[in-house]
C-alpha cells in the first residue's frame, strides 16, 4: 500500500514493546495497535528513533514491522529504515514494502556537514532503495546534528519524486514550516506533507503554521488526535486549552535520555504495554521519577479524564 498522495492527521510513532527479559512482546504489539486505532490515529511509524531499532537484528525488525502492518490493515504504516550503509537500508525497505508498508523513513547520518552532502545523501539513498519506494525525510537536528535549511529540503523534495513527507522536528522550527509552505505557494517546491514530531511539544502553533498533523509518540495519542481535529476545525481556543493541560507531561516525557522510559511507563499504566521494559542498554524510571509522573497524571486527570482511573499503578 505505497503512499501516493498527501498524508495528514496523527501518524503515531510506536515504541517497540519488550518483556522484562528483553524479548519482543508480540501480545503488547497487538494491543498497542488496537489502542492506537481506537485513539483515532490515521497511521503509524515503527522502528523510529524511539523504537529502539538499533537494538533489533534484521529478522526482529522485519517481524515487528510485518506484525504492525497486519494489525493496522488499511491504515498506512511507515517503517524507519535508517542504517549506516545502503545495503541494509535497501534490504529492509524492500522487505517492508513487499509486506504492505506505505513508505519508509530515512534519517541523515551525523557525518553530513554541507548542504550538498545532505542533498546528495538523500539522492543516493533514494536510488539505493529504489526510486519507486516512497520515503520520508526525518529532520531532527537536535539528535542527528544535521541542520537542513528550508532551501535544502526544497532541493531534496524537488530532486526526488518519491519523497512524499517531511517529519519536522527542528527546534525552533515554526518559521521553517511557514517558509516551506511559502515555497509551495510561489511554485518553487511541489506540495509536501509535513507532520511534526518533538513529542508534540509545539503542535498547537505548528498546526497554525501549516503542518498537516503529528508524527510523534506522546503517551496520549488520543489527545494529539483531538488537537489536530480542533485546529483543522478552526476551534483555536479549544485546541490550545486541551494542549495546555497536557503540556507539563509532554515536557516531562520530552527529556533527552529519559523520554522513552517515561512514555513506556505511562503506556504501561494505561494498560497498553505489559511491561515498561526497554531492551538493554536502557533503564526504567526510578521511584522518584515514577512518583513525579504519577503526580502529573493526577493533575492532568482534573482536566482530561483519560489520565484518571488507569488500569495499572
């Protein structure tokens, strides 16, 4: 089900569920997919930055991707295929597309320094996986240390017809969205789907700047769905009020190094995951951090009942 047009809404970034002993938790994958679909998500991305993809071998990566694709049915699944070399990237990209993925996501290696190097890398990556395979640019300079200006993104989009989406995670990045939409209006760049990440930390204003939705993994994707819906409906105050209620937990979950542990803990508390475990190396939250997250959930429940009466904890 290769993507052929514009995508919008909430395409949630999925963690990879593990059991306490580090095995892939297939039952939690199935339950997680049901949860995301029930939350109103329009699609899903697996094996992303917080999907612990580097901790999986090739067989496990394909196993996780194929199971999610089966669970999501007609909804689009994007699979992260970033790898140090093009051979592994090509193999996984072709396998997941054969299994029914809508496209793949490619992050730039942190060795890229100049604009030309970035543009050439995406040209070479597209040729390596096959120009018929739709791909997403992952623009996340805070993690990858690769800065893509709007002009560089325009060059990548215009040079590669198979590029159909930007995962926008620059910070600050509101003006970047405005500039890219300006390129579309003046005809210097073809239309591009822009979904935003960064845990949804700036989703309220990113929607107003022209984003099509979110491509992130906050533990309340149902809230992201509501904010996107309200924003598109022009209900600005309602969108901001709901977003503001979640912002303290969003901020806490966005901490570098601790964010995945927070997300998995909250998803365990919501009954989505059987375990909050990460595959080693990776630590769970300590008692003090858990208490802080529980406190934030209790405060959030005053404004959003989805944060109250959680099955676990």
